[in-house]
C-alpha cells in the first residue's frame, strides 16, 4: 500500500512538470476577408478565428476554409504588424466541402490562415469571384468583408455591403458585408464583382489572353511572398473598422 502511494505521488509530480497540453478551444467568431483579385491575379481569402476570451492557452484551434484552396500561411496574430505574427504548422482534414486546418495557439487567441482560391472570372472590364463557406462546428458569428482592387467602380457584393467603405494607402477599398450567426452545417455564399478602372474590353484587345497567360506564368512562383506583403495593407485597412 505504501509503495502504491509513493508510485502515485511520483506520477503526479511528473505530470505537473510536463507542459500544458493544448485543449480544443471554442471559436467565438470567424472573420472572412475576401480579395477576388490579389497581388498576383489570384483570389485571396484570409480567415481569422477568434477564440472565446474564457479559453486558456495553449489551445488547439480549427480553421475551416473552402476545400481545394492553396494554403499560403497559418499562424497566430500577436500585433498590428504582420512581421510580429507567429507561423504555426497546421494539419489538414477534409470534411464535406471544407478543408479544416488545425494548429496550436500559444500566445494569443487569434488564429489566421491565408489562402489562394484560384483566378477570378474576367468578362470584358468586369471582374468577379466567390466561394461558399460552411460552418463545420458549433454555432459562431461569421463576419465578412471584401477587398476591391484600386480603381474599382460599380462594386456589387452578396451579401450586400453594409456600413461605410474604407480605403487604404494603395487604393484598395474594404467593403463590410456584415455578420451572420451560422449553426452547425450552416452555409454562407460570398460573391463580389466590379468594373475595373481604365480596363479595355477583351473584344478590343485580341492579345489580352496571351498577355494574361504570360503574366500568370511569370508570377506564380512569387504568390506566397507577395500575398504576405499585400496582407500588410489589408490588415491596416481592416484595423480601422
């Protein structure tokens, strides 16, 4: 009996010395920031998961994104400057039409992933893009915003824009689409389109498809680096909300 008690005490002492394990954290809110035209011509999506303030760290967090998107970065946000953010290696699991990226937060309750969704649709001078987002977990608030490229006019979004439009220092405009509470399995379809400033219809420019094809080939290797740099301006614009 004495030996058993000593063994139990030793085990408990070792457990207390081990680092705290990461328990699954409850997400209070998802923030989706969609850029149909990013720095490389690819559509970009930034998803931020906000943990409930009552959650303790470290905590494991799962960030859902549309299936098939290319992951550019995953980690936790520590401040207003992107260079202060911490990269976290994520594991991926596909459930239905969503990819679930899971990683551990150690210093803050803000998890973020940045993704490329592919090229937008271009018809004449009008550009458009969209995606469907499904909530795979407990009910949560989903806030959405769309970033339009400099010179964009006649901006149309689904859901419709609500609130004032903001502009950052490089001429991009941020359009808030408001928030909705989604239960388990709830879906939200995001669409955005606008007319490009100074654009020329494809019918008037027969060489345009060739030029676009060459441009895509030239910049594809730089997508990760450039996307991170442009994210800097988007976060600054979003922080003004």
